[in-house]
């Protein structure tokens, strides 16, 4: 059986590297792309030598196409894509400037929509997933967005980040509906990251499980959503918040 190919678009601060490692451990061929050479170099040192890397812009159609082309040239196809959008610096509604806000939108929301389109176009050009079970309708592939908790719940001082993360949820849902008939599934993971909790330690008092999610747990969720076991899951957000969304008030 041919090995499936997974592309990770963006390393983020912790999640991207863990996702690449999990998919490679599960027998996938993996390419990791990121606009930061420093992050690429660090990941190259930490990850298996079989993983390919691409350094370049991921917010333009040309940049995403180059990353996809690099994966196709290395492995012959792409089956799954995990998108980790960039972080936005803290800001407030009464302080942000139009120029900064427009740049932020272009880098994150537009980048997410472009990534989804470019990836879908490539998947539609190739044969169905080689690992799809005969008992299921064959699939072209899957796309997973890895988002921060700002996608569903805001905090003070995170205006632009909250707007962008929530908007990517809209990209995911709309894209899932349009691509379902083509056999491409689109989902997201929304998680309470360790970096967010370090920045606002008081918020741990609102997490019943008492901690933030681990990067390896995000990776495991991404692998599930890409797997045949999730063949009937599309347009959904898997929220990993330790029970925070079910809590009214704060814990003692």
C-alpha cells in the first residue's frame, strides 16, 4: 500500500513540529513548510531526516503553490494538509490601526482561504486516497486548520487575533460545504495552547482539567481527523479546552 502524504503549512510555536512527528511516526511521508528559516532549522534538528522542508511565504497563492509543488516533487502527491496559521500580536480595538489590521487579515484569513483553494485544486487532479477502505466512499483528502482558543472565545487585548481566528472558522465551514461533493473533508482543531496560558495564567482557574493542551495531544487529534476513522466528519471543530466551555464562572 502506498504511503499517504501529509503537508504541514506552518510550524506555529509548538504544534506544527508535533504534528509532523506524529504523522511521520504513523507511516506518512511528510513535508513541513514555514516562512521562518529559524523555525525550519530548529525543526530539521528535532525531526526525522525523512521529513522534507520548504522555506517560503505561505500567505500568497504563489507561496502556497510552491510548497505544494515541493511536496509533489518529493512524494508524487498530497493527501492531507494541516494548516497552522500565524500568531497575531496582542492589540485592542481602540488602539489598532487600519494598516496593521489590513496586513493581519491578509496574512491569516486570506492565507487560509488561499491554502484551502490551492490544496483542493491539487487534490482534485490526482487519484483518490490510497488508504481509503473499500467499505467507505473513497476520498480525495483532508484539510485541518489548527486554531487557538480565540476562535471561539476572546480575551482582552486580543482583538485582531480573535477576529482572524474566528474568520478562519468561517473559511473552514464554507470550504467544507463546497468541497464535500468532491470528497475533500475540511475540519479544525480549536485548542487552549500552553503559550496562551503562560501569557494569562489567571485563566487556568477556568479550566476544569487544570492545564492547557499538549502539543502531542493536538497532533493526535489532527491524525484522527485525517484518518479513515473520521471519514464521515467534515465542517466540524474539535474543541480541546479541558472543559472550559462548559464552566460557568471560575474554579476555586
